[in-house]
């Protein structure tokens, strides 16, 4: 049987250096749908276990990172409050790569250009493992949430709400 050799990303190398266990999980990228919900579908995993990384800018703190479940949207007021800001907004897409070193659909809370404050949604610790971006499109890290939260010195707070769809 032929095994696909996965190239390590900066995020994976940082975990190796810290002796933190993880599994690299590839998935098929659809350039027309880079959503975390699509990633969960490609992985065959529950959307509650797949987390997306969003970068925000607060009016007082500057940049900070929110890591929330695939089927959630960030609550800007809650994120602002938790991060010590009056207001917070998602950064424009054109700023993502210059600020973090990552592109949309491949943004990891591990290994950004600069260390920013990180907030994980509280539900992360309810799972034995979660998926986060490995830092490139098409590759996820399967990790133990408490270990990653400690590694990036994150806090956990209720910073998002489930997306409700009208059928």
C-alpha cells in the first residue's frame, strides 16, 4: 500500500519541538467553499469538533485570535469584552496574510508571525480531540484541546453562537 508523505507545516514543527502529540489529517480542498463546515464534511467529523481560527482587531488591544467551532459565528461583543476591548471586528481578508503569515482557509492559532492573545470557545475542552488548521489549506491537526490551549497560552470563553439556518 502506498502511503502519502505529508509535508510538515510550521505549526506541526512547533508542536514537534514542544513534544506535543498530534495527527496530520489531509482533506480535499474546494476553492469555492473554504468554510470549516465543508472541512468537517470532508473529514467525516462532527462540526462541533472542527474549529476555525479567526483574527480580530480590538479598539484597545489590537489583534487577537478566536478559535471557534465550525458551525458557530463569533460574537463580536463577547469577544471584545473578553479581550478587554469596547469594540472588536474581524480583520479584512487582505490583512490576514501580512498580519499572521497565513491565508484564508489555512489559518492556524499556532505559529503566527507574532504571538497574539488567543481565545478558544469553551466547548473545545468538551471533546477528547479537536481539529484545527495545520497552517495550510488541505491539512488539519488532530489535537488534544487542553494541550493546545496551554501551548498557545489561550483562555477559554463563550465567544460565539451556533449559526442557525432557515430552511
